[in-house]
């Protein structure tokens, strides 16, 4: 076989592989088990729901807290942790936080007695930093949530109420199922 014929054969083979791989993409449908995880105590209720935000995969969590106690409930972000498959992968962050404080001291959120609180949170470990041109405040870095990995995704939430420290662990399992053509 001549060199030209070999090149043509390789080009046809490459085109066939490319066409087949595009037609049979590895897209998957991601689901959460359970869809929403919650805990209910006399002093509060907490819900955690993984969010896709117009993506095919999960990128963040919505944390909802209802303070049913008689005093304020404080969320300690410095002691709250993201745990993946049993391994502590660090703090959770959210929009509006100064990236410079991530390694230092993240201010707590306080939920007044009888109030509701909601915040979108995501692991520091999975964030993608934005170029300065995409951040409203010049000179400050920003970030977007990245892809949450499959498996057990837990939030160990650190709370303080009436002088007592409490921790709640809320876990969802993220699984993918390949799309069938």
C-alpha cells in the first residue's frame, strides 16, 4: 500500500472514530439520593439540596435553616466542613465572601429566633477562580462553583445556640446514569 493510501485510510478511520464518539457521547444524568436531606430538632430544622444551576451536573448546595428556638442560631463557617466519601475536604464558601478571608476567618451568619435562612454554598476544594475582568469589584478575585464529585457528599454544619455548640451532618449521594441514545 502506498504512503498516500495509508494516509487516506488513517484519515477515514480517524473521521469514523470522531463521528462515532460524538454520536455516542458520554453524557449522563446526575441525580441525588435523597433529593433533599433534612434534619429536624426542637430548636431548628435544616435542609440541604444539591443544585445543578442549569448544568448537567451538581455544583453547589442550597442550605435552608429555620430557627425554632428562643435565641439566635449562629452558623460557624470556619468549623463547617465539606466531606466527600468520608474524607474531610475543607470549608464551604459562598457568593459575597472575600477570597482573602477564606484562609483566615469567615464571618458567621446569625439566624434570629423564629427566622428562616437560605444560602447557596459550595466546597472551596471545587471552585474555579474567575479572571478579574468578570468580577464587579476591580482588584478582587471572584469564583464560581465547580463540579461536585459523585459519591457521598456531606456537610458537617457547625452551629451555636444559647451558648451550646452543635454539629449536624447532612449527606446526599450523587450518582450518574449514562444517557441512552
